[in-house]
C-alpha cells in the first residue's frame, strides 16, 4: 500500500524524487514544483501556486526551498514541512558532504553532462513561463505588466529589484485591475494559527539579534558558525547565487577555508540537483573544527535553512487570510503577472545565457521543451535524457 498523499512520509518521497532530479537552480525548481503539484497532483491551483511563489519572493532566503516548505506545510502540517525540506535537500547535501570529504574526486563529472543539465533547465523554465502566463496574464494589461517586469529585472540587476518590482506590480493591480467579485479563490490550508505564526516571527528576530550577542559572550566555534550561517539565511534576498558573497565573507575571509576549496565546492554545487543553499553543508564539512566533519556540515546546513522555516510558518497564516480580501486579490493579480515576468527574465538571464552556446544546444533545449509540453514526458526522464545527449554531443 502506498501512503496517503497527505502524509509526511508521502510528502518526503515526492520531494526526495524532486531533490534527485531538480537540476537548474531555483527558477527551474519552481518549474518542477509547478509541474508536480499544480499540473500532475493538483494540490493547489495555478493562482494559489503563484500566490505562494509571490510570498516567498518577498521573504529573505531561498525562494524555491521556501515554496517547498509552504507546500509541505499546507499538505501535511509541520511534519510535512520537515519532510519536504529533508526530501528536497538530502540528495544534494549528502553529495556535497561526500565531495568535501574526498576532494580528489572533484571534476569527475563530464562537461557534456553538466551542459546537458543546463540545457534542460531552459526547457523546464520555459514550460513554467508558458503555463503560468496563460493562466495569470489573461488580458493586455497583465501581459504588458509581465513584459515591463521582465525588462525591469533584466535592466536593474540589483538585490532589491525583484521585491521592488513585485511591490510596484501590486500597486498597479490595485489601481488598474478591475476586481472580479465572482472569481472563486480556492483554499490554501496552512495548518498554522496566527498565534503560532506570531511566535515563529518572534523567534526569528530573537535569534537574529541574540545569536551574535551569545557568540560574543561564549567562546564557542560552533556557536559562531551557527550565528554566521543563520545570519546569511536571514538576510539574503533573491536566494541562489546572491548568497555566495556572504558565505565567502563568513568562511574564506574569516580564515575557516581557503579560496580554492571554496571555489571547488561552488563548482560541485552547480553539478548537483536541489537548492544552492546546500553549499553550506559542503562548507561545514570542509572546515577543520573540533567536531566530526559531518556534524559540522549538518549544523551549518540546519542553521542556514532555519530562518526559512520560521519565516514561512510565521508569514503563511497571515498571507492565507489576506489573499481572500478583494483589494489584496487585485494586488495579487498584478503581483502574479510580475512573477511571470521575473521568471521570463530568468529564462534569459542566467538560464539561457549560461546554457545555450551553440545551435545544437538550442535544438536540444527545443526538443526537451516539446517533450515536456506536448509529449507529457515526466521531467525526471527529460533531465536524464538531456544530460545523456549533452554528453554525446561533447564526445
């Protein structure tokens, strides 16, 4: 017997498969999640999924992992959130910890396979943009808003550009989008009360303020690491590659790692599926501390993701109620169009620009896109096939 779709164990198995096959970075992850939970399993509607994505774009931390946490939380409670995080994070974290323990094996992955994985990300993101645009940009105003949002993000590549674009899109939605009173909003169960959400936000800020003070008072290397990685997870907007300068400052500049080891781990992180924040597991394992290497790796991994748990649990109950308000709904209509625009911008930079280097790359990306959209081939199979073709093309 298979477990029920709303049990933590079932959530773990679903996210474990995604964690093993979701190559391409955070934007591609949102495409994989959409295909799995909106299209295939129908856990939530396209609009509700976009609302969750919009919320996680506003929060600091890794947006795709936070979307996964929110989906697991709404499906199976706190156990579901933990199961979603473990399943999605475990494969890449384990691979990077093993790599950190045996750096001599670095470089064994062929460049052709890596290129194939970059190419399949183009198809996955393009599929997500196409599907979400059809639902969330039904009129000229929202299509225009999508285009303006994409152009703004491309032309203003700053850390605060995405939250600012989403904020402006929400304001435009309130001013220009006509509310549809008859529109039905499906429920987004959170299984979290407002009181619990308030406590989670309180703990988030207490740790953010208290950990540096505690680390200054108690001379413990492990406490200093927890403070460093928790702070990085709390203050990074945009997630993904934005976290790298902060991690470099907390490790290389602090004398815990040399630059070559840091860059080797960063290169390996590009070759594994799952969230880029699992780079913390590599860094912790590669450091020389009094604790066993794998213990340090796990502590750094949990510390960098802990803010995401607290923020999602804290924000989701308020968000779930706000989204039913008529004024909030028209604001979200504008925000959702901007989310599609942000995905469209990411499809070009960095997904397309880093993957498509030659005509055969474009042809392989087109074939993968057709397989996903029209032949309905499972994404994990498209990932494996595209990686194999990438290797063949390199040979």
